C-alpha cells in the first residue's frame, strides 16, 4: 500500500486532487487508516488514474470524465482520442505547446499500462559528499527544468569565483514531501573537493550553501533513459521494487544527471536529455513487536497470517460513525463506546459464540468517503428484537487474512500500519472491494496485560 503523499508524487497529481477524485467517486483510496486518517493507494490504481488524467488533459470536465471512465474505454480508444488532440494542439499558438507535451506524456503512460516492470534496480552504497547547493521555488511543474538550469548557472558562478571545479555529476535533492501544483521548492547540488583553506562560512550570506551529505549504505538506484517527462515511470518501478522486496524509502531521493562527458562544467545542463539515475535510500521494513507470531519470526523478520473463510454473520451492537481526521478523538470515543457496550452487553439476546467483535465498515449507506463506521458487537442468531440505541449489521461471508495483535491495545495503530504498509504490498493477495476488517476479542484478551492477544481479520479476495 502506498501513502497518499507518495502516490501523489508517483502520479504527479496533488494530494488535494486525489481527495477531490475520491469525493467524486473517480478514484477512491484502497484503504483509509481509521487510527490516523492516512489514505493508501496501490500501484494497480495508476492505470485508472492515468485514464482520468488523460481525459482531463483532453479538456473534459470531471463530470464528463466520470461518465467516460465508467464506460470502460479501451486503451486503443483512449490512444486514438489522444492522437486527435495532438493534431488539434499542434495547430494552436505557442502557448499551447505545454499542453501538447502533457498529452504526449499521458499517451506514453497509457501504452505502458499492461507492460511488465522491466527496470533493473540496483542497491549500492554512496559515500559521503561535500556539495554546494542552492534552492529556488518553481511556479509550476513546467518551470522546474528552467529553474534547475538557473540554479546550476548560479552555482557555476560561485565555483568559478572560488576557483574550484565539480568533482561529480550534478543532482537534484528531493525532500520526502507531497507533490504540489505550484510553489515547488527545488534544490540543486554539485559535489566538489574544498581546499584546506575553505570553510562553510565562506558562503555565508550568499544564496548558496555548503552541505555535508552523510554516506548512505543502502541506496536503491534505477537508470532512466529518455525524455525527462517520463521519469515518473522510474519512480514507479523503484517504488514497486521496494514493496516486493520488503524495503521502504528512508530519506530524500536524488536525481543524478549523467552527461556523456561524466562531469558537466558547462552552463548547458539539459535535464530533459541523456541519462538520469534516480537514487532513493532504503531500509528493511520491520515487523513490529506487537505482531510477531513466534521467536523465529522475531529472528528472521518474517510473518505470515493464517487465512480463513468465515460465513455471513448478523451482529448487534453500538456504532461509532466518524471521520478519519488525524489528531481527532475517535480513538477515545471508540474506547468509551466499548465501555458502554460491555456494560449493556447482557441486554442483547440470542448471542452465539464466546467472543465479541469490533467491525469496521469503510463504505455503505450513510458512510461518507472520508468516514468509517465502527461497531462493537456480538454475533446473534436472531436480531428481530435488539436493545434501544443499538444497531443491527449484516456482515457478508468473506475470506480473511488473520493477524494476531500481541500486547496492549495502545500499540494497535502500529499493527495496522504493518498490515497495510508492509505485509499487503508484498503478499500475493488483494483487499476485498468492500474494504472491511474487524477485530475479534476472546478469552485471550486482557486490556491491562502485556500478554494480551486478539485477532485482526482483514477481508481479502
């Protein structure tokens, strides 16, 4: 699963736009974490997003895009529409050239939809570097390349005055921040070997900074060859590789521009041509202590859930309906609701089994796109007569991946984070479209004990 900020960078759309697409039903998150409000997407959603963006680039309104996307247009049909738009744009004035380039990029992305990832990802160590860097703010995505070239020219001027030369390729430093449409902060850097007499203070008060970049033991790298507009594919390949190999991004990435001469000292850096090496520091994704199933798992850092098929259920209980707002009070409210529910549990008739459930519905009647319904409940054989202020819910038959949370419930968010961010992207399973999960509390559960256990059941296909 991919956080919304990372997904926005892969697709080059804003977090705000992804929220808006979700509200319109165009592209809903694959999962919304009810503990912190984080939205998660999958790489398999990129083709649908590319179709939405392609139609939007053609000038269709989002309402029209919704209609067209539901008609399940084929890739060939979309390709034909994009080519027609190319002809139209080519006849317009120079101000429309930027739109033409965007359409061409979307066309290439559509043609890659069903192509297997073929990029070769390499892990290597990067030694420490001393660099001069400069920052600027680009007004839009189209202004990024000119802004980087301007920063390079600025840095070259200072290098010449200091009588020093670059010792390696130029590169951009990319902070791990959500992508934005405007006011894009960018940073260019150039490595050099300072003379013994040079100090960081030599550039104090200037627009450039001397930085000492620490060594990176594990840098995942991929080479992008071709037009810079297509570099998002390199990030997509790299991100897919990290998920399949149990890694996660562990810091700012770099785009290293590799000229044919090896080191560019001229004021002619052309970012949109030649080779670009995308570098991202990575680290192993670890299983939290709250979900280890055995001492062996702790040693080998592996964990596989068990899978069960559970028949449909009728449950009766108390419901919480709320928003996934980070920093909200839903955890406290759910905890308080559990207290009230357990005090009134004896009022429920026809209970079957010796456990209770915390059922989480992410969609359904009365549940908005940014909400979830959490129901503290018992399974019953007959719900025709249920207590006041309680609700009846039907849970369909599902196949579940079952995880056991160990320890106190205060670490539950850590367990859910592992399930959706680490295990699911690496597993050969997909979430069920209903996006349903529930907690099962039986005799193993003791809220005041570190030895407490309960199960988390995640509905899968």
